[in-house]
C-alpha cells in the first residue's frame, strides 16, 4: 500500500508540475491565437493559427511594422491583430490618395494590400497625435480593416499590447516565422 501511495503522489506531483509550467508559458511567454477575418491579408489569412510572443516587449519597445495582438476596447474575449505604423509621440495622417504620413513625411512601406481608398481614411484625414504610450495600427488589407483609423479602435496603449505575432503554426503549407517584407 505504501508503494501505491508513493506512486499516486509522484504522478499527482508530475501532473501538477506540468499544469504549472503550462500556465507560466501561456501567461508570460506565449500563447496560440487564430486569425479571424481578412484584415491582415496577404500576410495572414482567415484561419491561420499563430504563436504570440509575450516576452519580447518586456525587454524592448514595440517597433514600426511589428504585427501585434491587442484586445479592442469594446469587445470581450476578442483580440485584434494589426501592424504598427505610428510610434509614441509621432503624428500620423493619411491623405485622400492613400499616402501615409509620419510627422509630415511619407512613410515608405509596402505592406498594404492596396491603396487606401478615400472613404477608408477615417479619422486619419486630420493629424492624429500619438501620446507617449500610444501606437497607430493598420491592417495590411487596408480597405477591409477595423484599425486605428476608426474611433472605435483608436490609438493603442502600450499596456494593452498582449504581444507580437511571431510564428504561423497552421496551416502547415504556410508554416514559418513572420518576417518584415
């Protein structure tokens, strides 16, 4: 009987250790999330599964063009995946030709799937001044994305960034680390 009890206690300790390690990894290191929608096409597609790196931003600040994960203000149990365009302290504006300006200089980037149409410029028709802890984000599918151009999403606070999209883990034909173009 004593040998059986030791085996049960050993097994329970092992299972508890695995559960604690899993909780630590999911809470502090990374988590899986799925893409729902087409706002990040062509980089990410509906149904893609990603690993979100939660640890990098503990050691460095988010950078322009990083793809980040954050919860929107008015939706529970939902996360948006968007690309950082504007950094803290910058001024972002989009003209009616779809050009993105950072501090009155055109942003040289080619992540957008298409040119932003005039009816999709949103609140960025006027200069958007970012606070010292705010980021301006856009989806790569610029004409089909709910992002910082909308007052519903607005500027993203640093404290709200869960992490950065790091590795696509599914579907298998797209397996790989997400890289800047």
